[in-house]
């Protein structure tokens, strides 16, 4: 599997008439080598792929894990993390044209790379685009992550129906979700989940608080179980206790919009078309509000990856892509409703 | 508090003879505005500080939260996240010299900024350096995060002593720690905790697995409780069941090294001096192994921040800094021992 991916990268390097690519994105490195657990935020590794070998540059503290990945990987270990980039630069000696990830490298890193000479060209989003179309192995893992997330949400809904939920704070609920994710066999969660009760859930990216769940109204839960490094991502909005007609109407509108989009998601459809479908469904329900966030996104090793479903997206969905569909309507200071599903394009 | 911080930034802008600074780091934005919850990885906001005002540029989904921060913040909202940078650029019109965070900006973002003309200069690590010396409010929060983390570790140790821990997997233990963090009043955890039993803990950044805890040997726990956005960070290595003399000797050496360093941490001491102390203590215990990771790091809004305690660090510790001390000795394929504390320099 890794060899197949590396092979594609090698062919692309050849096409670009380059000698190598220096991979900097933690997710791209994971995709090409199987190295799980690199921080996407702190620079903890580089990976150099050329026509013959794949060289992983990691700090000493990752040495044992890196060596366990197999013998196709040549390692260069450096005691201090600050030394990774100079070490990567030294690997580039003698290579004429190197592709680099300009969208991942910090500007200061870019400047350091240039120091030693050589010609650099943009790798653009080649590996990210490769990652957009999942292979069978990845689709199986993503379907499992999705199944496990559904199970967790069912358990959570059962809790809401059977116990006095007003005894729990939102934070306690996120903690419950995490415990459930491990119980059902996941690695844990794909992201800090959102549990928003009452006023808070009018903010699409609400910060979960220690406030207790309110008896009446809306409880929005956005959660994903991670499975073998792949991210689940689902949102359910539960209506609990006494619910106003306004809430019910908004819920019905979001549900109708969600269902219409999910029905339409298939090979060849664009983000722009999905937005048309959504807004036409919203209009039928009597709502004219534009979405304050995008309608959906690709999901895989990374929670948010390509393809991005935006109003301007003219790119057609392709076989093997895995996307979320997550329409929402939010009433500032009052409440919000979002429903999100994951769909494999096949 | 925010005004005081912004005021310092304004004075620095003046000193640098610039018109404004464009802040891109999620942590720096949080430090200057109080906006909690921005992803440190995906670019979700920019903050422009000039002589008169502080302008926060956030996508529409953060509008409600951003507005709640108070009226000193002028907002520019943009529906699609891709539009944030062009929007930030438009705010720069008419400003001659703008300081930018070249170590935070991706190279592609840097190139986009240059497109519209104007002169850019490096902000270097000014705000990061400002953040290194904590004010009283921050120190109180960090001490609380540290206290809560200690409490969680005590609870965990009590569990190890009173129940059959071999029934729990490492992942279930991390989940327990998270539940405890919320029980004791924290926001949650500062990072995905490490619980490593048996062979795994010879890797300093071990990836916690679904393997059950082993009856005999070493259980390494690296965990931090987050409190009001500030990160706790502690490591304890518990010796359980039958323990070999080799393990006991390594433990004693790490403990002696840890205690010697903690005793020495005060105003004026450098990272280099602390390493000398550590290695001299290791030598006294009969160990010559170099550390595979740094001896410690600053901690605050960010888990790893300045000052970084490295063998080459000649910078003297200053009043208000908060650092971890975390020596460790690792025997590849066998076991590892690390002990970590947090210390306020006062």
C-alpha cells in the first residue's frame, strides 16, 4: 500500500522533471509512510522522496517508532528538533530540482531552504489531491469510523431519553462521548467534540462549557470517532423537552436541506450544484438565510481536507472521495440546528 | 489586561517605526484578544493591531463569539475561510510598514501579502517573547492548572494501588485521566495524554494503544489539565508489581537528576547550566546516556513555548517564566522513565 503511493509520487516527480520532493505536511507524511502521531502544528518531521528511496527525518525521540515502519525508510535522527530543517537541507545536496510544499512550509523555513542553493519548485497540492480519492483500504476504515460514530451518537441519544440529562454539563457530555468512542473500539475522537445546549448552539463553532444541559430546546452534538488514524465526523441536533414551533420549523428545514443534498451527492456533482439544491430546499421551507460555514468537506486522515464544498466549487466529485454534508441554520443569541452526514462517492 | 498587552504591542510597533502588526498565530491572537478556541493548525483568524485599533478578522461562523469579546475589537467577517487573507490584505491598504509573523505565515500566505505592495518587516518572535514572562493573572491560572494536574495524577496513582489495573487498556487510562480532569474542575486536557506500559514506554513520544496495562514494571503517564486556556504538563513514572533492579536504578537516576535540576531552576540560570547539572547527576548515578528530547520548555497558552531548555540555551531564566523540567532515560525495546514538573520562576 505504502509502496503504491510512493510509486505514484515518484512518477509525478519524473513528470515534473524534478529530482525529489520534500514532504513537510504531517498528514502527507503519514499517508506516504504510515507514521501516525506527528503533530500537524509543530514541525516534527520531513520526508524526502526521490527516484530510489524515501528518507524520513525525525527527532531522536521518534527513532524507535520510525524504525518500526520498515526497511524502505532510511532514517536521519537529530537530537534537537531545531536541527531537523538543516538536516533535511543536507539531504538535498546534489539534487538539482526539488519540489517543496509552499502551502505547508513556514516562510522562515522556505528562506532557510533557499540558503544552500538549488532550484525549488512548488509541489502544489499534488499529495493532498492524491489523498482526496481514497483507496479501498481507506474507504473501509472511513466507513468503520462512520459506523462507530453513529453508534456513539445512538448511545448518547439513549442517554438523553433514559436519564435526567440536566444533571450533566456540556463538558461532561463531551467526556462521555470520548469514553463511548473507546468503548466501541475507536482510537479516540477525531476532534474536540461540540456539545451545545441552549443559547450557545447558535454559534456554529461553539466552545463547549461547564454549563449544565438545559431541559428544553436543542442539544447540538458534533463528534467523530477516529479509527486507525481515519476521522469520523457527524452532527446531530437533538430536540429535548418542550420545543417551540420556531425550533421545530428550523429543524425541519435543515433536515429537508440535508436530505436533498445527501440524495444528490454522487460522481460528477459540484459544490456549486449542492449549494443550489440546499438553498432551493431552504427557500421551499421558507428560509432565506445563507450558511455561515461551508456545506461540507472531504474527510480522511485529516478532519478537513479536499474536496471543499463551497458555493464557488466547480470541481466535480469523483469516485473514492469521501465528503461530509452539513447544512445548518443559526439564530444568533437563540439556537442553532445542524445535521451532518458522511458520504462515500462510489 | 488585554489593553495592557495591546499597549505593549503598540509601543513596540512605534519603536520599530512601523504602522501595524498583522498577528497570525492563534495563540498570539488569544493572548491579545482573549479569543479562545482558534485552531493552531488551520488558519482561522488574523488580528491587525495599529496605533488606534485592534481588528479581528474571523470567518462568519466565529462572529458571535468574536463580538462577545468587547468593543475594542472591530470585526470583519467573511463567509468563506479562504477569504480571510484577502480581507486582511484589504485592511493593510494605506499602511506603509507592516510587521508580519514570518515564522507563522505559510510561504504561500507570505507571497499573497506581498502582492498588494507595501513594505513588510519581520515581527520576529516579539509577541512570543512577551508571552514568556507571565503576568500575575497568568501565573495564578498556571498554578491552578498544575495543582489540578497533580490531583489527577494522585487519583490515578490511587487507582493503581487499589484496583486490578491489568483490566484497563492504556487508552482506557487516558480516558480516565480526561474524566478526572473535568471532575476536578479543568477545561479538559492540554494534550492527548501518554499512558505507556511495558515495552512502549521506551519511546519518549509513545502512541498510547489499546494494549492492557502490564502487571509488572513501569507505567509512564504524561498528562496536563487545561485551566482557563492555560496548560498543565506533568509526567510521573509509576513502578508497579515486581520491578527489576535495572528499572529501580534508572528510576533513581532520573529522580536524582530531576530533583537536582528543580533545585537549581531560578532567575539567571540557563538551559546549558541545567544540562550540566543533569548530566553531572546522571554521571554520579552511573549513567552516560544523552537525553533524546529537550530537558524542558516554557508552558502557558501553548503547551510548548519559550523558553526552550536546550543544551545550547544561553538565555537566562527571568522572573515570571514558567517552565517544565523533564529528564528521562530510555532503554530501547525495554522501558523508559521520565519525571516532569512545572516551575514558576519567581
